[in-house]
């Protein structure tokens, strides 16, 4: 099975940087995904890591350490529209298991 | 162009009724999924189909029965609805292999009264 832990909520100001941590325990690891979900909407894909290291995509970066069962999503230059829930998801044995999500609140 | 679509978007019904939710994807993907997101926003996989064949069936009550008439469609039928079935149900699709992500439909908000 898979256990995925991430903080429930984080608050940051516009223009700042926020780092959302995700720790996991899994068998048959086949990659880690980060999704963004605005209230009342579907999750949308942000990033994918399968090898150790940092993946950068514009203002968003994601890091993975497989030996530590650890990932983080880094959001830079925060904008008000970044207020959303961020879901860490681990793939193993053909299944994508999601964490409970981290609600990020961006304040002016 | 809509990639993954679901109908209906909202569904309000009485306990004990039977209802269906439909999902269609026009991405040519081989694999489709049903997820349930409860009031605590926890997204949990229910079923997965690959080319019309059931490949993942999590511990879901047998009141839930998925049906895939072809690889572009995956419907979810729910019998004898219970209060605890109230949730948002998301359909998703994905190419069979590779690092491609899953593409989610807009969700169906089911409320059981």
C-alpha cells in the first residue's frame, strides 16, 4: 500500500515562495505527480518526477528523493490565482494514490 | 475541444435510488478511471479500465458497477444509493504507457438526500 503525507494548509503572501512537502511510503514506485485543484474544479497536472532531482517548469519546481520517500513542490513569485489545493500523488502497481492535499492560501 | 467529459455535472437524488454517471474521452487513450472525492477532499481511486477490460477494482461496494462499452467511454452505475455516496466523482483517462499524466473530467457532484 501507499501512505502519503502532506501539510493540510499553508499561507503565504503574494510574490513570496512556498514549499509544499510530501512524504510517502510505497511499494512498486513508478513516479510522483503534483496536481493543482481549484475549488469546485478538476485536478490539473503540474509536474512529474520519476528520477531523483529537481524538475523546473516556469514558476513551479518539483523535487524527488526516492531513497528518502520525499518530494516537494516549490511555488515561486506567488500570485493570487495560485490559491488552490495541491495534491501529491504516487504511482505504484498501475494505481495513482493521492495525498489529502495542501490548501495554499495566498494573501495580498 | 473537450478532452474528458462527464454527465451530469450535478446529480441530486433520494436514498435508495439507482443512478448512472457517464464519461467520454476523445483523446484516444487506452485507460480510464473513476475516482471519488469526499467532503474532506481526499481523492481515491475506485476503478480502472484498459481497452474495455477492468484492471483495478478497489474495495468499493458492489452497488457500484462500472461499464465500458468501448475504450472511449466508461460509465458508473450506482444501485441503492446511500447518504455516504454523496461526493464528487471524477473520471480520468491516460495513455497506456509512458509518463503521461491522467486527464480529469470536470467531475459530477452527487448529493444523496
